[in-house]
C-alpha cells in the first residue's frame, strides 16, 4: 500500500489532465508502454530484494553489483527525484486549494503543506505506515469508484456537461494522435514520472517481516493494480469527455465530476486528490530519509542526515529533504504557473536513473549467478537479459526526446544533466579523498 500510495499522486491526478489536453487519447498508449517498462523494473527489483533484503534498497545493490561510486550516484539521484517530486506535490496542493481559495497565494499553501508533512514524518515509523495505509485506501477507493461510476456513465451514454459519454469520444475527435505522433512521444517523460515511487516497495523491504513471502506478492500486486488504475483511468477519461475538455489547471477527475452537475461532487473529488498529493509527498520524505541515512553510514552524505531519534525516525535525512522542499515554495512564489512542469521534468531524470540502476544490477546479479558465484533467487526477471536491454533502450529514448521537446521545462531538465553529472563527480571525488585507503579497498572487492 505504501508503494501504491507513493505512485498514485499528481502524475495521474493532476498531470494527466494537462497531457490529455496536449496529446489527446495517445496518452493511453504512453501509459501502457511506460507501464510495461515499470513491470520489468519491478521484477528486477524483486529479484534483487529476494537476493538480499536491505533497507538501503537499490543504493546497496548498486554498491554491491556495480561499485561504490554507483551507490553514491544512485542514492543522490534518487534524492534529486524525490526532492523535485515533493516540489511538484506541494505545488499540486496549492493548485487544488485554489479551487476553494482563489485569492490565496500559491506559495503560502505550499509552505503550510510542507510543515504538516514534515511533522507527520517526524513522529514515528509506525504512525507513518498507518497514515500512509489509510491515505492509500482513500486514493484507491476513489479510483475504484471512478472506474465503476465512469464505466456506468459510458454504458448508459450519460450526458456530462452537454457531452454524451461514449466510446466514440476516444477516437472521434481527431483520432488516436490528434496532435501528431511526435507530441505523443513527448509525453513519455511525464508518464514515467507518474509511475515513479513504485520502487518504494523495495525500500520498505528492510523494515518488513518475512520479505521472502511478502515481497513477491507485493511487487506483483503493485504492478497489475497500477496498470489497471493508470491505463484504465486514462482510457475512461477519454470516453467520458473529449480530450480537449481537459486542462492542466485542475485534476481531470474533478473536471469530469464537476461537469456532472451534482452538488459537492467536484469538491469531494478535489479533497481526494488533495489527499493524494499530500500522501505521495509524505512517501517521498519517508524514502529519502532512509536513503540518506544509508549514504551517511558510508560517509557519502552529511553525517547529520544519518541521525535517528528515539522513535527510530531518521530525522536528519527528513529535515535535509524538507529544506530542499523550501526551494519549491520559492519556485511557487516566483513562477507559480511553471513550477509543476519544471519539477516533474527534473524529477524524471531521477526516476530514469533509479530504474536503469535496478536493471543493470539485475544483469550483474544474473551474470554472477551464471558464473556460480551466488545463488539466483527463484523469483526472477522474465526474459532477461533481452528485456533488460529493451528497457534500458526505452529509458534512453525518454531522456533523448526531452532535448527536442517544445516545452521549456523538459529542455531545462535535459540540459541540467551535465550539471548534475559534474556535481556528482566532484562529490564522489571529495568523498573518496576523505575515505581511508583500507576502507576504500574493502568496498571495491564487491566490484566484478
């Protein structure tokens, strides 16, 4: 439920509206293709987790199967992902609140949301888990209700704001690619962002009882539920209203329910998607707290980020990420209209980096197993190594197309890659220079 709660956030509840308005029904294919890539990534993660359950998750796997530098790089790229995702989430909170308080400045709502979420995460792991479970229940219930009600509306050809709900709405307004194939291709980056956080199930493995029994079931459940929720929801949205009825200024779910004309339904749905944004951001603080602690234990992050309080909460890492979220408040003050798009574009780089790391680590695990060095778990990535290469090629395509996007946010993200690479290189050289030679040699023995 933590993985589902983290993944079902603004990528679907807010981002889908703007992407539908830009690319039309082709967004359905984008979600399906990215969902397939997510499936292979999750199966690779599952094999790694069953090999060695650990709270540091892919950071530890990168260190074991690729090298110490890879653990450092993947950990900090994951942090970049969630730092920018959190900014997108608190921006979404401000956009949702605008429906009820149109005069309230966006940055004030973002600041209040930030302090509330930090407070929740600082209390205890158990309370976080309970709250996140119920947040997830609300989101999942809302989507299930939407799928049931929406399907009924389509079957009954209901009138929604003067438009008849029908299967013909999907292809009857310019076809599957009304804006062209190129525009559809450009949506992949945003859709990849929508699938981010599914890897949380791996991070939680180190704090789970009986991971050998729990993790395969959890991973399989996350994959097919996310596919149904995402692909199914976007498909249904295009049937309920023509694609050009949606905008990026409100949730597409709110658009549909508000168009029904039933009092308060739009407000109820807006409250649900508000909960979704808070929940996903909450998951980000949880995961980055654990990742930063894992890095700090190796001397690869500030020592402060590795500190735990008496309630077993890595408060140092949570506060460090929270400080980064303050940049999101500034972004909402300076460029409120562009804040969301910039945040998800940069966050996508971290998602792709994390997914690629998991795929490569599984390839190294398989290679070691074939050489007889380790025992390969029975829960394995299907089609390896061919599916590994196909997934890596797809992720490279996602990054490459950002350079040709018409949107400034995507281009900003693409050209930030060399900057991030330089910062990470300098950071690793600094960490390496401060590490005793014997300690460095000890860590290098895992490299094959």
